[in-house]
């Protein structure tokens, strides 16, 4: 099982120190062999998190990277830089980036290529709006979002996919478990058909994961882990989700 935490734009030095200490003391030592925790703090705190989590079964990721390799792009952080400071992962395609920063397939493709070159593993987020869900076009939307991942240019990219229905993010609403199972199966069969990757396609579920629904989500056979937003900022809740 993979337990990924997306802290989004939350926290402070004090918060980061305290939550990392909690994770070190009461979560990481109890994570079953074969499971892993991936923490994605805001980039400014990621170096400190890398240092803190050395020798722990915890990997650190970024929430985004630039679509440019380097150069005059004020405020941007490159995939190479993330890798340089010891990060292993980057989240790409999160719906908040797609929505607030107009990230689309061509731009995300550039980011995926740069992540691949930098040796970063990617958590690639996909998901439909509530309207698309109601219209029954979820699979079409997901196929369109997945199309860039399935190109031969990304043959060497190490990635996992996170299915995050946009309408489930931060709302407390989660799709019916059976629907999640069907969508995860669809994602796996679609990607394996398009890429010839077979058993190594892992799909996380994200969107209002909390201690009350985590066990049921984790018990679904095609859910390989969870991507947790709000509840990952509360060490007690994150612990209950992970253990
Ligand atoms: P919430 O868990 O707060 O719904 O956020 C999910 C998410 O967007 C994780 O990337």
C-alpha cells in the first residue's frame, strides 16, 4: 500500500517539524513491509523533509515542477533541482494545477519528459468534474488525460497514477466504492493496453480520504494506495489512515 500525502500550500517550519516528528515516532515504524509513505510538502520545506526522513521508510516528493529545463523563468523550480536536493517524487497533473494554472496535456507532457530525464518518479493525477461524472463521460475524460502518459517518449518514466475525482476533493464526498473499483480497473487495463506495462501499474485513490473511509478504500482490490490532502495535515488522522 502506498500512503501519499499532499500537504498543498499549508504549514510552517514549526508545523513541518512537529508532523515529521510524529510520523517518525508513531507511523513510520509501524508501516508494514512493502508499504511506503510519500510526503509532498511545499517545495520550500522539502530539503528539510529529505534530511529529516533519511533512514526512514518515507520518500519525499514535490507538488509540481517547471515545464522548462532551466533558464530565465522567475519563480520556477526545475525537475533537476528537485532531484538534486534528494526528492524522489513529483506530483503532476493535479486538478488544482489544471484548474488554477491552466495546465493542459501539452504542458504536462513537457513536465513528464523533464521528470523522466531528472529520474523523478511521478504521481500523475487524473479525474473528472461532477458534471462529467453525471454525464457518464468519466472514462473518456480519463483516457484523454492518460493519453500523454501512454506515449513511447515516456517509456522509461517511473510513475503511479492517482485517480482523484475533482468533485471528491475537499468536499467530504466519495464515489461509491464499487465505482472506484471499476474506474481503477479501467485505468489499469487501458494503460496496460496502450503501453504494454502489465503488472506494474499502480493506482491510488484521492479525494476526501479520511480515517472513516480509509479501511474500506484500502480493501478494494485495485486500490494500491491513497493520496491524502486535508487529513494528511493531522498526524492522528494520517496515522489512522496508514495503520
Ligand atoms: P482531500 O483529501 O483534502 O480531499 O484532497 C485530496 C487531494 O487533492 C490530494 O491530492
